C-alpha cells in the first residue's frame, strides 16, 4: 500500500488518538507526544490498514492508552522532588 494512502488513513484517526491521550494525561505537550508515538506504532501495523473501522478504532484506543500511561508515568517521575 502506498504511503500517501496510509498517511491519509492515519490522519482520520489522529484527532481520536489525541483526544484519548489528552483525556488521560491532561497535559497538551505530553498528550501530543503520546499521540505521536501511538500513531507511529500503528503505522507499522500492516493489518491496521486493511482492518475495519471498528477494529482500527479499537487498536487506536488500546495503543493510545498504553502510550498515555507511559507518558503520564514519565511526567510524574520528572516532576517528583527527591
């Protein structure tokens, strides 16, 4: 599949991905980074591009939550006073 088509498909889910990340992290910068990592992870999943919309949304939701939790944990550690 052509990269332009893949990018077009990913863009359809970009806002959904960011919304999930922001809801969990409540920080624009970290949510943006988590969403970027989630979309990059999804981009290498060859099956994502042939999946149904419902399956794509589920994959986006799962990876967005995963990346958000990682970024949220990083933010908490970086803000902790030792």
